């Protein structure tokens, strides 16, 4: 019986030492680090410059993209220019962040705006909608986030008129074949 108690006490002491000795004074090895929207790949204008909005052809018709051709989305849960996408949401849907007034090319300049997020970063808006990227769009022109229902609402690409494009692309659709119905409606 004493042998069992001694063994149990010894195991507890080893476990306590391992947990205390392995921490090395930092929590980064066991605590995931959340990236802020300004440091998430593709969400911020490089080197503190202003973000860019322009249009591009896609299988969904004409849509809004950033200066690199990456697709921009709106979130149906947002109210006016106020973003409701924070925390884990921004890991999948990084906001388009800008430093200064966004540049625009081929879009309606009067529809381009900004909103201040709760972390004091400045998010680009278009027709009153905060704009986001989708983390699974890894190349310019991809629209993998189209129609995704996540974080409580639907996500849609944005037409040059500033409305959600609610259609989906068919496998055989080409940008020129589907560009006539790019509006959608919000």
C-alpha cells in the first residue's frame, strides 16, 4: 500500500514539475495568437498606404476588387456602415483596411467611404457596406466566399452599383457571358 501511495505522489510531483518547468515564461507556445485585421494577409494597404477599389470581370459579372484584384465582399449582418464582424469572424473575413482615403478606379467615387472599427482601424466601405476579403480566396479573381452563410448571415460579392450580387456562377459561365446580370440587389 505504501508503495502505491509513494508512486502516486511521485507521479504528481513529476507532472507539476513538467507543467511548471516547460512554460519558460511565455504563453505564446500554448496560446494561439490572434492576428489583427491590419496584419492579416491582404486586409491592409501595404506600408500604410491607402487601399484601392476597382472593378473586374468575374463569372458573377462585374464585381469590386482591391488593387491586387482580390475579391471584396459585404456581410448581410452589418447595419449601415457599422461592421459586426469581429474576433473569429475576422480570421475568415478580414476587413479591407485603409490608411487614408481609398483610391478608386472605375467605381463610383461618391459610393467610396470608410468607417472606424472598434480597434480604431479604418475599414473601406462602398455604398455604405463595410468591405471584406475571404480567407479561402488565395488568388485574384477567386469568389469562394460567394453566398457563404457564416457568422450569422450571408456574404456576397459587391457589384459596381454597390449592391450584393446574389447569383452564383455556373461551371461554364464566362465573365463576358454573365456580365449582364451583375446587380443582384441588397
